[in-house]
């Protein structure tokens, strides 16, 4: 079985968000169980290939926008042994790969072109794949184009939704680039009838199978509340929709915290964290938040409302994140009111993130929705108990009173209710038991890779 994973990023070469981590780690875990998976991504100027041997292996000619474009195919191999194909084009892939994609005209055009390139790649002598595994809106047109161009000869297709809210909505003009004739394609005609093309919708409707990144999110996206407008389409494809939890590649999160030493190591890390951030030493618990400052997804309104009471009555608070400027300012302002009991760090800093995971007692994850969520799993790997809203992957990984705290209503009171429960167990034998439970959990890719193998087998036999 040979799989081609198609995405906008692959860590550590191109890393913008969690998607890059998944695309970088899944092939490594699949290789261990005998599944060969290669990766294909755009060769953005930001790609970090230092220390890797990169060589040109092919030239593609890609018909797009009335011309044939030359695309150079480069190949490299990650340290993990995964083969990566990088597609180079000085016009379409000249920018990108730095920040989260804005889904504006330039970016929807860039990925329309990328999708056209991947189709030519699959039609070329380089194709050795049984399944083309596409990820998120950036790859949404591939499954359609493959069907159009190769019909029954095409490999099977899987489309993974990492976050249904990011859809890649563009002008229908984009479709002219690859020669779409209105009226010729039912699924595209249906999509553009409302005046735009939705790349995520194209991937969902035209791939053989669809999956997402946790079992709970796979059921949530069938509802109006979480479905991003696709709940009806997904209901109609329910028999071909599933959810597989993302794993964590723990080599990126080195930790020496074990069930035997956590008491001494964690208190040392706590001391290091407070001293590094200039916070006043305290025996009270430290609560933390690490992540994108995204007011729509990450439950920041709950956090902001809960903080004054949390800081007055229960402990200290550390935040690390960046994103929405207005929310960054609001969080800094709250922090300033509580002096050395808080440390608000507006930046991206992987080392500080690891120290926060190791040195805090409780990690707050009040997300409104969370397709999978990695931070709660990373925190548990460091013996830090997550306090989560019970949705998506948070619900699948945290069990209340066992390895963390789960609140079900998306309200500040419910969040504070869980904070109080956490404070009640703080420094008790029950907390020790919970820390030990969290350290024993296996969130590595091994289990999830087996699930992917089963899904690939199902796709091939369908
Ligand atoms: P999402 O993919 O929605 O951003 P996840 O919980 O799935 O959220 O993954 C977030 C990842 O990014 C984690 O590995 C987390 O440690 C990391 N991260 C997020 N913000 C920061 C930051 N400011 N500094 C360092 N690491 C961060």
C-alpha cells in the first residue's frame, strides 16, 4: 500500500500550525507498521531544508490559466525517513508558508494552482500511489480534477478535515484557470450557484472517503452548531465519514517527568518557570494557557471573564500565545491589574511553551470547539492536568476526575466550577493519582497510525 499525503505544510520543513505536525509525524508512524507514505507540498521560500539533501527529480508541465507552467519537482527525505516532494514555481509559490493562510484571492489562486500541479504529478511517471490523502481546503480541488482527468484509472482518495471553519472560499473565476465550463460539472455548478467556490466543500463532496481528527468531532460536524454549513452534506456522506484522533510526536516534546519523579521534577520546573517570568513565588496552583489567540475558537471570552476571580481566589496565571491583536491587548490589560501573579507572553516560543507545560499545575482549554487539540495531550505528557470544555478531541482525551477536569456548558461559571474542583484536589492524594493517570496515557501516533491503516484498507477494498 502506498499513500501520497498532500498538504500545505509539513514539519519541520514548513510549519505554520498543527497541520504541519500531523503531516510530518503520521508517515513516520505508518512506516513502523509497513505503510509507505510520501508527502507533497509547495516549495515555499520559507521552507527550512538546512542539513537535508534536496535534489531536483522531475519537471512538470501544468496547464493553468491558458498556459503551460513549468513546475520543478524537488525531493528530499526527512530525518524520520519520510520522502517529501516539494513543488517549485517562482510565480505561484513565491510567497506563503510564513503565516496562517488568509484565504484571500492570492491564496485561493495559489492553492488552485497547487491542486492542478498535484494532479499532473499523479498523472506523471512519479505516481506509484494507491491512495491520495488530501488535507484541508488547500487540497480541495484535487479529488475532483483527478476524477475528471483519470476517471476509473485514478487512485482512491481520502479527504481529512482538520478544522471545518477554514474553508478556502474564492471567486468562481478561479475555476476558469483549469478550463471549467459552467454546466459541465454538477457538484461545482451547485457550489458556485451562490457566487463563490468553496474549496473545502469540493474536497468533502468529491473524495471517496472523508475523515476528521477525532471521533467526537466527526459526530459534531454533523450538527448545525459545529458543521460550518456542511452538516447536511456530511449527513449524506455519513457512511463514509470517520474520526481518528491525532497523535503526538513526543520527540518534539522532550520530558523527563515520570510517575516516579514528578513531585520533585515538577516543583523544580515550577520554580524555574516563575523565576524566568519574574513572577512572585507562591504555593498556590499555577494555571496556564498556551495557544493561538483566536477569539472565535479558543474560548477567550470565558478565560477573560474567569481570570479576575481565578487570580483573586485560586492561584497564579501564565499565558503564551499570539493572534488577534484586540484580544492580545485585552489579556495584557487583565494581567497588568494582577502584577506578579500573572505573566502574559504575547509571542511564539516553543521552549517557553515546554516550560509552561512542565511547570504549571493546570492547563486551561476553554475552546468553543476543538477538532482534536494537541495542547491538552502535551500537558498530560508533562503531568499537568487539563481543564477543558467537553467538545471534540478534548472530550475524547480528558475524562473528568481521572486525568483532568471537563465542563460541559460553554459558560464562565462552568469554567470556574472546574477551576474550583481543581483547587479542591490540589496537593491531595487524589491529584497525585490524576497526575499519574495522565502520565500513563498513550497519546503517541502508534495507535492512530493503526486506525489510519485500517481506514486505508477499507478505502482500497471499497
Ligand atoms: P491549533 O492547531 O488549533 O492551533 P492545537 O492545540 O492543536 O491548536 O496545537 C497548538 C500547537 O501549537 C501546540 O503544539 C502548541 O504548543 C503550539 N503553540 C501554540 N501557540 C504557541 C506559542 N505561542 N508558542 C509556542 N507554541 C505554541
